[in-house]
C-alpha cells in the first residue's frame, strides 16, 4: 500500500520539483501485481534492440546488453518525473534511423553518426519543451494532419514487417498466430464481452501483450522457426567496463557534417514521436471519463523535457537506434484498458506505468529469463511494431469526422509511409490548404454544414436562360 493517499477526484499525490512531479513506488502508489507479471515477460521487448545494436553498431552481445540496461534506466524516468505515459522507443522511426546509420561502417563511424542524430533529437525536444512550443504544436495542427501522421506511422510499422524480406516471410506461423492472439486480447469487441461475463477472460486481459507473445514464442520453438533456448542460472553480466570502448568519449563525438546530415532524420523522428504523444493522449481520453476518482494531467511540455533528458542520456552513454520516445504504445494500451475497470483494478495510472518498467529493469539482470528469451528477441519486436501500427491507424481514424478530412489524412499517411515523414507532412499541409481549409467568413456563413457539402448558390432563371 502507498503511504500517501489520493482524495477522490483529485490529481494523484506527488512531490513538486521544478517542472517535474516526483512519484515513488510504495510512497505515492501501490505495487501492481498484473504489471509485475506482464513486465517479467515483456522486458524481452527492451532486449529486442540487441540484434540491431550488434548489426548496425558492431557491438558484442554483452556490450549491447549494457546499452539495454542504460535504456532501462531511461524507461523509469518519465513516470518518476510526472508523465502518465508508459515510455518506449520512437518505434515507427526505427526503419528511417537504420537507413541513416546504415550509410556508415559498423563500429566507431556508425556510433558517431547515431550520437549525432540523438543529439539533434535531444535539442528538438528540449527546445520545444522549455519554450512551451511543444504543447502549442500539438494543439495547432488540424485534426486531418494529426490523423495523417498517425496513419502514416501505422502503415510504415506494419508494412515493414509484412513486406518482402520482412520478418513475416521468415517466421510466418509464429508471427501471424502471435499477433492474432495479441490483437484479440487487446482490441476484440467479442473478447470484451467475455471479460464482462467471465473472470478468466478478465484475468487474461489484465496481462495485455503477454498471452500473444508467449503463444508466438512457443509456436516459434515448436515449428522450428526459432532455436530452442539454453537456459543459464545466476545473474546476467552486462559488460559495463567494455562499454566505454563503444561510447563517444572513446570513439569520438560527431563533427558538424554528421550533425547536419542527421537533421532530416531527426525531424522525421520527432514528427513520429509527436504522433505518439497524440496517441497517448487519446488512449487516456478513452478511459479518463470512466475514472472520476482521479484527475490525470498530461503536460505536453513536461513530456518533451523528459524525453529530451532520456535522449541526452543515450547520446553519451548508449546511442540507440530506437531513440527515446514518449510512448510504448502496446503497453500503454494494456495498462489503460485495465485502468478503466476502477481503483480496485489499478489504484492510479502511475502505479501501472511505474511498476511495469521497474520490474522490467530488474528482469534484465535475471539470467534465466534473459537466456530463455534470447533466441526469440525478433518476435517480440515484430509484435510490438504490429500492435503499434494497428493502434496508430485506429487512433488516427478517430481524429477525423468527415470524408474530406479523411481523404487528406489518408493521402498524407500513404505519402508518409512510402517517402518518409518530411514528405508526408509537406503533402498533408498542401492538401489541407488546397482541399480542406475554409475562410473564416465561409465557416460563419455555412455553420453547421459538413465540409464536403457544396456551397449553396441561389439559382436564377437568367443564369440558365429562359425555359
């Protein structure tokens, strides 16, 4: 039980610290059993970055594991400092980041390039957060452009897995069945009906992505799509001492040319992260009205500053292809879904989000778990990307309420997914100005009309001749 209690309808207790609101487990919020169990499995998602670190940065496995530990420290920061989101990577941006660092030789060159990219991303988040432009930026974008960002990110995440050469081609059975089970548990309306009638369904739903991930792993082992694990006991040993040889203090910091080259990719990553903030807000909006006992504050500027701190930490101590993003979409959806069932199910949104990454961080040092899941790291990343894609698309559609805006959003999303976020955003702005935007005078004259309805012009006989 927590020491500090929340009064009905108020914001959850915290210690103020400048722009941050500090909340500690067992002091400000209780320990959540469901998130403990889920994190003991889903920590494998954090480890799924290891193959990319080995391939693109040339890191040995134990050094890559040390990088993941640093990332785990960063995952715990947002909830500690006052963000209600479950943080993650900028997941849909991973293919774009890999394209950028793929131009450099694995090793010192690629590490310097990734450090440069992460420093530019850090600057963007800090600048928008400190100046307060972050919250204004979220609110100034038309709904159709917000939807286009989400649709494009969702399409890119899904097509990356199912296109020729993607993981679906290599592991079709485990990935299809694993995603089917995960999607059914998280999003199915018929399963929600079962939850209301049966306790066993409610228990399964409380573990979110875990059932589908376990099914995918088990099937992968059974059908031979993944090697069987060699389980070892004891504590894992990340190579923190050796890690120093792969950091910018040793390999060197990026020069101005690399920083300049990194700017377009950094902008793309921010645009996608901006979409994640919209998704996080939408997921909380879906359940906030069902919990009148707690007032949830989403301070977009604080989210920007915290995300900037995490990217700065990565820049110096663990440059990361996933970057540091504001939201782990799959876990946030799971926790928000359980939160909706009342205070007895989850005391506060901060207890679910906080306990999840604390336990996941501890699990990184449990050698039996680490070695058990080591062969199936790619499947965890694939399911995460597919769930992220599905949620981005579903939340994106919710942003618009008419066919005109949907056309702008859909076209922008396709351009973004094919040509990148910069081109996608440009296409969205042009389409919005060309097709959707109306003058203030027209809006006043035709208030109440749907945007796609034509302007009514009074017909006069002289316009068509006498008949």
